[in-house]
């Protein structure tokens, strides 16, 4: 785990991190964690003071609270994910106008210069997953996602703490950030280790005055901190061979046990950073001469999701739960060569009845 | 990054001809130069209402043919279009019938109800291909819902085209009974290639009979119908097991989807 950054590595003080943040603010719309309604939420952030320093999130199945902590990046990830910004809950696709019986179309593809400041290993993996879904493994790459994604600057942070619902180590996506960042921060006892992952990451860091070259002991401490974080998480199931095991359990009666608890509220799919399903709605004006085609998040738990000729193919809640779990841990591997779950644990925390997907996978695949 | 083609952009084409097939079912000839293959579908758009995936029933010189049954909000609007109106759509999407597999063999096409619209084009193609024997079974609910009556004479003169009605009718002198009865009577080679489109229960029942006749499942292709919103594999609605019907289908080799297709609520 004792690795050196690709393009240099430095030790920065808190002031140095603040300077970095301010410089990024000049060029980008910065999306970062922020205290909001008693939660840590990914939001657009204007000033460095908004970062939820001195807090940590305490999570358990169906439970979330914040506590005071003694450090800076001491929380894990926001309750919502970067998905809200790259695949927004609501996005206009086309404005259709009707004039003298003929239609005309206006397309507005938004191009953003976004910076994700403080994204963790699980979410960074989820970003790679969504890239595959919308761009790289799709015969029709999505221009709307591409527009928002284009030029994205990524400042990743290594987790030095894990909540009870975190299981990135089980899914092999964390806690260490290994790729896909422009800059990577690890909070250490002496300051902040900043590693450069791209040329533009190096360029921005060059301008920061208060920095010193990172030394061997800093990487040792980083490795130690990541080991400690990993030790906070139990290993819940074996990832290898999991899809095959699940394919063999599609007729298990255990799915029906889940139905007794699952209320099909769709909360898990909204909180999940990789759930991409959407619906397309028509939003018409009163004069009926203008109609906006809008893409909105949808969920495989919704009762109309698999409707064909007004008949829902997945009538039972257990069949919808099976669809969700099988998609994340089996179908996804066939579709995109990776798991659809990155182990962020949001679905566990935000399930109103506390269904723990780790337990369900374990019971279905390994019982 | 180069500018990506927008898969949600709609195209326009003038409706050149409207044929009333039966009550609530219309066939439209729509002007377009867009290339397509038998088996593919378009997302037809009704202003302010939405889209519906509709198979391309045929293609002529400079036009495509769509047969639409007014069953939902979108299709009810599309069926109101008349000659000279514009139809808006995006596509074509999806894969095609692998007609080459049937060269020098028997090709059996089985269509149920509106499923005939999904098999019509490939059947017309097959008439001009090196197919050893071409058989088409078409099952319709009743006499009044028969599609493409004006084509039967031509089809029957060139291939074995058999129709059966679920319900008897004094106007009907032909076969009455389920399509499965018609299929049972048919003598087929074991290397027959089968293309089928119809309601899920019909497809399942036909596959069972074909199996009894010794036709392997990897010789059978079914065109599936699922809820599609995006048609490009990103909205998730049409998933069946690990497949997206919109882009991996709508036509599937039966042995590949059997497990998901025959299992309840997948």
C-alpha cells in the first residue's frame, strides 16, 4: 500500500488545502460536502468554511446522525452522491414546439466545469461505473451526461474512518483511492498528504505556495491509516463467483422473506450512486403548443416500472427486490463487466425498515 | 470529446398512405430514406403524450411501414394521423432477424395477433432468399382482427402461409383453433429455423411443441415486447435478466433468454 503518487506528492497545511479550494473555485463550480439539515450533503459550495470539518457521520441500518470529531476529513461520504450532479434527478432533454401543426425541437446540452471536491473511493468507483453505463459501454453514448461530465476535476480523499454501513472493502472499491483522480488528499497527523494524479492536478498544485515535498514517513502513515479504516469494516461475503451463486438462487424462497419487510419505497435506488434508471415525462404548457421532454429518476421498485400494455410484469415486491439485487450483483457484471454495487452502504442507512443488503446477499448466495 | 449524436432527437416524415387494417389498427406508410433492417423498431412520438416502441412492419422505396394498434395513450394519438400529416420518431433501434441462418433450410415464422407486424418484413424478405421451404403460421383472435388481408393472396402463392382464428366466424372458411394446433400438424425438419413474435404465452407454448418436434432452442428466435423508454440501454425499464430488450434485442435466440423468459416476474 506504500505507493507514491504518479505526478508528485506534497504535504500541505490546512491553509494550503484552503488555497487549493479557492483556486479551484476560480475555475470550477465546486461540488463538495456541506452541512445541510443535519446531514452531510453534496452541494454546490462557495467557501471553504462550509466543509463539514469537525464532524463525523454515524450510520447504521435505517439510522443516521452526526457527531463531533477531532479532525477534518473525518466523515465518510455525503448522504447523497455525485450522481445528483452528473445524472440529475430531473433533466430536460428536448423542448418541442408546435406551430401550425408542425413540430420543432430545441436541444440544450448543458456543459459544466464541475469540480468534485472531497469524493471518496466508493463514489469514485461509482463514477467509473456510470461512465461505463452512459458512455463507454453504450452504442449510443449519452450527450447529456457527457456534457456535465466533460472537464470534471476530481479531488479525492482517502477515508480514515468507516461507518457501520460501509463495505467498500467487501466490494473491492476502497477504502484506498487508487485511480481516477486529479488530486488525492489523505489527512495525516502532520498535515495533508496531497498526491497528483493528472497533469492539470499538478498544474493547480504548482501554484500553492505553502507546501513541502512528501516524505517516506507520510506514505507510511497513509498506509497505516488506510489499514485502520479497512479494519473498521467486516468482510461480509466473497465477491469472487458471486454472480454465478446468485444466478443459481433465482428461485430461492428467501426472496419472499424480504417482501415481508421491503415496503418498495424506492429510497435505496435514489440513494444509490450507480442506480441509473429513469423515466421520460412530457411536461406541457396550458396552451398545448410547447412540451418539454424531461428525464426523471425512476426505480425498479415502482409499481409501473415493468409495465407492458398496462400489465406490470413484476407484480410482487419480492420480484422487484430480486430484480434490484440481481442487477447490482449479477446482471451488471454481464452488462458492464463490473459490479453495480460499490459498497457505499447508503441503501442500508436510508432503508426505512433497515434492510441490510450485505445480509441479504449473504443469506441468498451463501445460505 | 467529439460532439455525440443525440439519441433523443426526433425525425419527421410525411404520412403518404394510411390503411385501416381493422377497428383501431392502422398501417402508415411514412416517407424516409433512413436505412433499417427487418426486426428493428422505432420510437414513435405523439406530441405532449410520449413515445411508444413500434416495430418496422416493412419498407418500400423511400418509405417505412408501421402498423399501430390504438391501445395506449401514445398509439391512440398516432392512429389519428392521416395522409399528409407528419409522423415523428427516433430510431431505428435494436437488432435484426438473422435470416442468413435459414438459408438452404426450412424457415418457419409464427406470428400471433399484432406480432404479424414484427414478422411481415422478414417474411417478405425471405420470399426472395435462398430458403428451402418457407412456412408462415399466423394466428388471429377473430375474423375482424385479421391484418394485411390484401397481401394474403400474394403470400399464399409464393409460400406456405396458413391462418387460424381463435374464434369461428361464418365469414371464415379456413382453420379455427389455437396456433399451437396448427403447429402440431406441421411436419418439420429438425434443423428448421423458427422466427416468432406474439404474446408471451403463445411463444412459450409454441417452443414446447417445437421441442417435441426435435427443433433445438438455439434454432428458435423470439421478438420480445417490453416497456422501453430510452431505447439505448440507459433507462432500465426493458431489462429481462442481464439483457436490455431495447439494445440486445428485441430479437433473442431462445436458448439465451429461456431462463428469464419462462421464469415468473423476471
